C-alpha cells in the first residue's frame, strides 16, 4: 500500500522513464493518434475549462501532444483520460485539488502494473493506493479508509464512454480506441 499523500521529494517520471501514471501494458500511441480535448473532457465527465486548467497547471498533461500555442490542440491518450476521470472522482468525494496533485505525483512515481487489482482509498484527507484486497481490509480496519475507487472499474467506464462517443455522429476520437480493441482481440 502506498500513501499517495506524502511529501514529493523525488523527481517525476524517473522510475520508469516517462510521466505515465499507469505502466500496465496499455498500448502506446504514436504522435498522430489520441483524443482531442473535447472528447477527453466528455469521456472523463469534466468540463473543457477543467481540462484546460489541469493541463496548464500540469495536474494532468496530455501525453500524445501538448498545445503549442494558439490554434493548436492537445491530444490525450487513454491513460490521460483515465487519470482525468480519477481526479474527477476524487474531487467529487471532497478531496482538495492540492491533495490530489500530491497523490497523482506519488502515483506517477510508484507505477501500477495491474489496474484490475488497484483501489484508491481515502479518509477524506489522504489518498492511499491499495494493490490487494488485504491492503484495503487493513486500511479499513485501521479506520483510515472512508471510500474507495476501483481503478479497473473506472477504466472500463472510460472505455465505454469512448465507444459511445465514437458512435455519436460527427465525433471522431481518432485511432487509439481501435488500437486498444485490436490488441484486446489479439490477446
């Protein structure tokens, strides 16, 4: 179990070579693929204004392509949208944006290998990363866990949202979702 609310002394991304929050074998995307900001915001259930603010303040930056001035658009990867949705869930439960920033930074440094077995727990002030049922039970038994967010469930919700958005006329979430489906079918 990782207490994702502690101090952030180590530099970001050093443990695995990039600032990806999850390193679980999800397909990497090339610079031409990704999801436009409006699609990312809708899939995560946030406003475009929140998306823009979080990108400008480096809470959740797009990993496919950053904005490069007026007229350019950001492209978000699937992982980015997952993080956006997790941040939204934490905000909805009353965690402060400042505390979420600390938690996201800690989670980036810890890396995650199995999303289906990952739960974010919180007592309303701190955020904990639990990677097993025993850790969740231990946290609850100590009276620290008030609520939990099953990351694997959120991942499936994001996938479903993107599929639904893809079917809406005029919405083109680009090729990353197709690549994810192809990889899943090949497995």
